[in-house]
C-alpha cells in the first residue's frame, strides 16, 4: 500500500471517529487493550496542550523547514 493511500485511509478514520482513531494508535503503539485505560489516556491527550504523538525533538532534529 502506498503512502498516499495509507494517508487517505487514516484521514477518513480521523474524520469519522477521531476518538477511536486516537485510542487505536495508543493501543497499537503501547500494547494497551484495557478500554478504561484507553479512555483515560484519550482524556489526558485531549486536555494536554503539549501532548503530541511525535516527540517535539524528533521534528526539531529533522528541521523540516
């Protein structure tokens, strides 16, 4: 599957149900299957102005400008 097709699929998932998309990413990346824990992580993510999927230093080190 190409990058663009994958991106289109992810974009559709985000548009249809952002909350479940975020929980699925957390679940896959951290091997978490507990729905209560995923709900708590999602709430923390949504309330945190500084919380992102990629660490800030990752983008800074790459310097995409």
